[in-house]
C-alpha cells in the first residue's frame, strides 16, 4: 500500500456519506433548508406528521431520506 492510499485526501469521497447518527453536529437543530425541504416532501408524500418543529439535523436528514425513498 502506498502512502497515497493511506492519505484520506487521496480519496475524498470514500466516506462522503456518513450515517446521520455519526454526525458531530447531528444533535444541532435542523437547518432552515432542511426544514423547508422536509415540509415540502411531507406534503408531497401526504405525510404531514413527518414534519415537526424542533427536529435535530440528524433526525431531519433521516426523515428526508425516508420520504425521498417513498416518493421515488
């Protein structure tokens, strides 16, 4: 294995997708963009309960992913 193979900057997208539960800022409040997107997706999926004020970034991300999968 070369030194470049061990350098995480050599492969910047290897772990680009992390589990939201592993985010260091996952407990922070969801962003405005997340809130807007989650609200839109919840309306499109006819699941208004999916949107709640006060969600964390991680929880909002998981709900967004679930709704996107449902909508297709």
